[in-house]
């Protein structure tokens, strides 16, 4: 073979960055020319968006510019927006040019499908959500306005949502913030979820998380409804399919997700929702040399439910997918077969002044292990330490050792 193989990675978050670091660990610059293209020039520690929304963290504290660590790894960084991917001629087209590839890794995350429910926001309607840095900054301002002018609040997820954990984190976080300010008695709070039961989270539940969440919400006077189908968000109400209208001056609703426009617009790449169909090595089912990892991947729901809930794709799962895809790509170049694993998940769910730890293996039931569910203040400390450690490692071109992570 001639010169170095050309690998293009699209996305600079958990999926893209992990893939870049993993590939470079195994393939030197003489073997692979790696280019990472991302429309945001920053890495963001997305799980801390809920902390930013509550005013506990600032976006700058959970972000770092991608250029320097990638340059140190001899990964070319392009701060460009991909518009189209031609899988036949193997070319990625951006707002700034064309980038041919031999291998492509798609790690573009999601688009919030706000069109699914009228009023989902913040930029399409009066609702709020923490699904991107810009939306999180807007939500943080909405929370400050609520503190100045308290009123009823609904926090929830729309039908078809897959990212349910933040619903609970936001409800507990806001409850905690309001109590600290002595304002909780002026803010009736409701949690509305499409899940058939609390803690289903699109993965069929996990051990005793349901009981833990029920007790925690009841203890804190947060009213909740499961199998709730939100149909409209207005400036001061939230409507559901059973014709109820709940007063809410601040509706924080997680939307259903879709694949990004660039994937949806590229022929033969995504499914009708714009997610990328892959095999168990995260190779595209059809397109040669194409991989996808993270939220961009198409993964079916675990089961049907009265109101649809989709399969979660967490940061920890994204990291595993990136490692499997990178190992497979390296294996193809070095002429050996790489192994793969079913996805497991570990996550820490913030609950105001404490947190719950959840570990499932595999994510999709039935499971080999009884899920671990634990609650307490040390888990909140663990999450804070994890965020800082992850960022400190990642900005130096390293991944936090798995045993310490998530
Ligand atoms: C509020 C919130 C809280 C969460 N909490 C947790 C948690 O506690 N634990 C956990 O494990 N997971 C959590 N998650 C999930 C976790 O954040 C995601 O799994 C993770 O961010 C997915 O990483 P990704 O690389 O697939 O995509 P993303 O993080 O969405 O990143 C997508 C990347 O693609 C780039 N991109 C997109 N489109 C284009 C384009 N057209 N051209 C160029 N670049 C493009 C973006 O700039 C970005 O760099 C949370 C998610 C949210 C929203």
C-alpha cells in the first residue's frame, strides 16, 4: 500500500475524540492521516449541562478547545460543518471544502426533533432543554428568571425521547436550588415522563432504581406522571394527550432525537430518522469503510410501550462504541479480527445534594448481572471528580482509564 490511510472523523465530542485518541494510539502518522471535523471548536462535558442549567457550573468550566490536544496527537482539526457525505466516491463535503477518505467515522450526535411536539424549545418554541451548549445557556437564564418570579414548573420528556436521565437530574437539581433559596413553597413542580414506570430510561429499568426514584420524588413533593404524552408546550401551560393542561411558567422538556441534517441528507447513509445503521463492530451495514458511534447510531428500543421511549445512548456507551470501532478499523489495517462486546452502562444521576449510581450489564435486558443501584452524597462527589478528571485527561490527549470512569 502507498501513503498513509486517510481517516476522517466527524464530531469532536465523546465519540469523535475517543475514536481519534484510540486510533492514534495504535496507528502512527506514517500509517494514518487522521482528520477530525467538528462544527463546534470546543469539547463539552455534556453530562454537566444540567449543572450549568442550575448555575452550579459555567460552560467555560466544562469545555476546552479541541485544536491544541488534537495537534499534539498529530490529528488535523477542521472546525467546519459537514453538509454531505458521498459514500460512493468517499468524500465528506463541508462549508469550507471537500475531504476524501478511505475510512470515515461518524460521531455527529443528535438533532433535537423539536418539530415532534409544538412548543418544544428553546429556539423553536417556549419550552426549554439542555440538549446543546446554546440551549443550556438559555435554560440557565430561564432558571434565573424563575428564581426572580417563582411559579409552577413542569419538567419532562416528550414521547419518543431517549435521553431520560437529565429529566430526573433537572427535577432534583431545581428542587434543591429552590429549597436553598427558600422559594420551593412558591413553585409547584411536576415531572412528566413517557416511561411506563419511573427509571425505565429506555432500557427496561434497572434493579431498584424505580423504587429509589419514586421515593425521592415523593419525599420532595414533586408530582409525577408516567406514560405521559406531552402534546403541546405554551408560554404558561403544558398539554397532554389525555386533554389535561398543567400550569407551567417554565417547561423543561427533553425532545425526541433524530440524526443530524448532514447524515439525513446523505444518500444511503442514515435510516428515516437520520441515525446510522451499524453492525456489532459499528461498521455501516452497507457503505464501505464507514463507521458510526455514539448518539448518531441507530439502536432499536428494548420494547414497545404505551407512549414510545427510545433506547438510551449515554456517554459511557459512546466511549465503548468508539473503542470497538477503532479496534475494528485498526484490525482491518493490521490484518486481524477485532473482538466486540455488548454495551454496558455506568452512570451517576445527580439528585441535588446527593446522587444515585447505576450500573447495568448489558444495557439491554435480560442481564448477566443484577444491576447496581446506590444512593448517597459520595456519588455526587464522585461525579464532580469524574468530570474534572475526564476533562484534565482529555485536554492532554488521554482517556481516563476505564476503571476510574463513568
Ligand atoms: C443534558 C444531558 C445530560 C447527560 N448526562 C449524561 C450522564 O450523566 N452520563 C452519560 O453517560 N451520558 C449523559 N448524557 C449523554 C451523553 O452526553 C451523550 O451520550 C454524548 O454526548 C454523546 O456523544 P457523541 O459524541 O455521540 O455526540 P455529541 O456529544 O452530541 O457530539 C456531537 C459532535 O458532532 C459535531 N457535529 C454535529 N453535526 C456536525 C456536522 N454537521 N458537521 C461537523 N460536526 C458536527 C458536534 O459539533 C459535536 O462535536 C447526557 C446528555 C445530555 C444532553
